[in-house]
């Protein structure tokens, strides 16, 4: 599947967002459980106090304070209700059922102790001071209240240990989330460098080489996103620029050849012009000589014409004289 640049960036940030949302949701869930753990530890700790309170109240009842029988009843009921809530859960008290196996085993042990301890408290409440049952119950309470306290104290320690374990687990989750965020950000930066920064640097380097006149360089990055299209377009631009420059160089060569031809033709024209000028000068010189000769011939022709005119006049006079002689000779004959 082809992804454009926006889709790739969106995918990266979506993964980062999912990781953070998952961590936040898990943290919220763990913290909400921690609130119930606080209630559990508080009520479990109260159980230790109630076990000693019941013993004290039973001893006070034995000393003749009958008013404390009702108080002892309330303490017993509160201990019993709290113990059941700690083991099996009690929503009204905000107590979830105990799930940790070790803690549950310990609480079951406390429950078994309580099942034997509870009837003796009830005996103290319901029997007269000094009766056999009352005295037996008092002896049992005196002998076993510390044991109940110690076992309940162990249970409280286990509850606290479980709560601390959850806190430590939450800390590890936070550390893991930090690691995952760093990992995802590192991968995202690497991908962004690979698909955006590196191609742009490549285009920059090639453009610098092209600016210096090296048109052999090409962008080697290829992809189906916008950066790949940009790289392809940049390569096409270099190809077109190379073609244009080659055409310009070819045209420049042709212009140079034509310039050389024109220069040669100019030289030939200069030589021809010089020849024409020399020829014109020669012709002009010859024309002047011919003009002088024509002028001389013209003078001679004028002289000849004058001589011919003189000869003609002489001939005419001779003819007239001949005519006169003829007439004279004719007349002499007659």
C-alpha cells in the first residue's frame, strides 16, 4: 500500500498516541485500584485495633461495667463485618474481594481464629459476670487475643506488600512507557530523517553541484510520496536544463562557425575590395592616359582637319583655275 507523506507522519503520531493513551488508561486503572487498596489497608489496620478493643471491653465488663456490653456487641459486629468484607468484598465499605493467594490464605487463617474467638465474645456479652461460661470465655480471650492480633498484623503486612507491589508495578509501567515513548520518538525521528530530512539534504547537495555547473549529478532518493515526486521532478529539471545547455552550446558552435565563415568572407571581401580599388585606380590611371592620348589625338585631328581644309581650299582654287583654263582654251580654239 502506497502512503503519502502525510499518512506516514499520521501513522507515526498515531502509534505514539496509542502508546501514551494505553499507559494513561492503565495508570488510571491502577490508581483507582490503589484507592481501594488504601481503604483495605485502613480497615485491615483497624481490625488490629478492634481485636484489642474487644479484649479490653470484655475485661471491663468482667470488672462490673455492664454498660460496655452493648459497646462490645458493636465492636464484635464491626470486626466481623469488616473481616468478611476484607475476604469476600463489600461494596458498601469500598472493599474488593482479596485476590492475592498468600494474603487470602492468611485472612482465611484469621477467619478461623475469629470463628473460635467470636463465640467467647458473645458469651461475655450474654452471660453474667462470674458464671462458669463467662469465666471460661474470659480465659480464652486473655490467652488468644494477642495471637489474633499478631495474625491480623501479618495480614495487614501482606495487604501493604501487595499495595507496594502494585505501586512498584506502576513505576515499572511508567518507566516502560518512558522507554516506549523514547523508542517510538527515536523511530519516528529516524523515519522522518529518512523520508524527509535525508532527501531534502540530497536535493540541497545536488542543487549546489548544479549551481556550480555540474549537471551530471542526480538525486538518488526514490519513494512514492511527495518527497519522491519532488526528487523525480528535480532530476527531470536537471535533464531539461542539460538538454537546453547542450542546445545552446550547439547553437553557439554553429554561431562560432558562421562567425569564422563571415570573418573569412570578410577577409575575402576586403581582398576583393582592395583588388577592385587597385583595378579602379589602374583604370583611372589608364583613363587619364587615354584622355591625354585622346586629347593629343584630338589636337592632331584638328591640325589634320585644318590641313585638309587648306588642301580643299587649294583644290577648289585649282579647280577654278582649271575651269578658267579650260574656258580659255575653248575660246582659243574657236
